[in-house]
C-alpha cells in the first residue's frame, strides 16, 4: 500500500516521524506520496533525500556512476577494490623474502622471485655454481664473457669480430669514427682542435690473412690540411691522409 498523508499534516507528520523538526535525520527515498488522495509528483522541484543512486560516500574510495534509476557502479581509486571500493589492494611484494633477486607479483596475494645471476632457488638463496663458473669455462678469443638474465654465459665480441667465441673476423669494411688526429712534436703532444670524421679499415678478406693473399686496407683517401695545437703552446699545420673507402687488396710484404 502506498503511504498516504493528509493535506493539513502530511509533510509535517513525516518530518516528525523522521526524528527531527526539520527532517534532517531522514534516510531513504520517498516514493508514491499521496496527499488528500492525490499522487504527488516528487520530481517537480522537490529535493528529497535518498532518491538518487549515487549518494555521498556511496563508493567509499572511488567515484560513483549511476546506471539507472536505482543502480550504480563504482570506479575505485588506485589501491582500492571491491563493489563499494572498500577493500584495499594488497601488494604481495611488501615484505617479500627474495634474498638475492627481485620480487615479481603474480596476483594480489602471491609472488615469485627473479634471481640475480649466480643464484637459484625459490627465494634466490642458493648459489648456482654452474652459472658462477660458466664464464671461466667459456673462451672468448676477441671479446668478453657476459652472463645473461637467464644465467647463461655468452661472448660480447670486440669490434671487427663475430661468432660464438668471437674468433671470426667480420668482412672487410670501413668503420666510421669521429675523433681528433694526434701527433708528437718533440716533447709536446699535439692534436687537431676539432674532431674529424673518417674511416678505419677493419675486418678480414676471403682467402687471405696478414702477410699473404689479400688484406683489408684503404682503397681511396684524400689529403686534407689540419691545424694541430700542442701542449707547449705551439701550433702547426700539417697535411694528413683521410681514408674514405676500404676494401680487399693484395697484402704488402
């Protein structure tokens, strides 16, 4: 049955029954209000509490979004979850027990440990002797041994070399560098004031090695004059060879 109230005392009676003279303690939503047998239009200028789905603090730690006359959803602030955003999201890595590794969250309640090179175990608290000794067993002829994030040894080759053991020279090529030219003038060290871009010939040629067959050498160069400044305060101008192309030619004796 809908609530009915008389015209003379309907609203005041509701105010009185709500526990306050001004009705401030009323909680809920008034619907189907009849005065003198006539259904009242509560949407016509009457601001009645509780009739909107999104009230203050409906979503405890988030923003409320109405989905209809009575429904709503909550968009939670960072660090909170739940229908009303009243559950704090836990960080499983807080107080983790990874000894020599990094904590990796799996979900809100569990984690795994990513071990540093040289360590193993669930908590990365055990020495991985195979990894520790892997570089001592690896022979990098022209390079340095490194250990990957997975604990595997590999060779980091010097410029001009390739292969798993850095034992093969790459094909002859001109490697561009940008550096100063340096000269010795008596007891003084001298160099150009500005860096000069040029090629350095590096690599190997098929069917040959130093001293026999073909070698990787400059094929074309041009002479340029540069000013050298010395540590004793003097300076001079000198013409130098600037390599512009490299290739394979017969090795000089």
